[in-house]
């Protein structure tokens, strides 16, 4: 069985953002794969996604609506964050110069055995400790 892929926060955001229909369709396709168990994410990504919905949208989403969205995303396998993930994120920051929280994304993906991270924010084509970043857009 091939290694699973990993979703970054921006993919979840685009799946709910109707301002760019093309990106939304691509993101929704990736989210459907995640709901089917083919793509993972992390607790950090889910938390960042909820934060964006609650604080960065105009108007901000209502908490009850965010809870409903999170309930819909419940089938996605979520990688927990532990002390080893944090340690690896520091190593990634040191070696590659990534922001710590981006390093947490890569560390979570690596720890879960993922070989690819779907992200618009990270450097497409870059390989971090065996994890390749791909921009789906």
C-alpha cells in the first residue's frame, strides 16, 4: 500500500472558500480523499483551520457552524502532536529554515509515514527529510 498524503491547513480553508472556484474544487477533491481515508492531517491543522474560520473570515463563522464543519471532517485521520513531533519541528527549522509551525506540519507528515504534503504555503517541490511538498493549484 502506498504511503498516505498529508493536508496542510490552506487546503481545508480553500475547500470552504468560494472566492476562487477553481481552487475550491481542487481542495474539495483532496478533502473527499481525506474523508475516504487516503489523506491524513494533524491536530495542528484542524486547530489552525478552526481559528481561521472563527477569526479571519469576514464575517467570522459562528462557533456552532465551525463545530458542524468539524463534525463533517471527523472521518479524516488526524495525527496527534507529541513531544517528538515538536522536537522534529525544531530540527526542521534548524536544517531548512522553516517557520516552526510549518516545521510541525512536515514533522507530523513525516511521523505518520506520509511522503507528500499538499500545500500552497510551503515550497512546492521541496523535500524535507523525505517528505515532498506539492502545490495542487
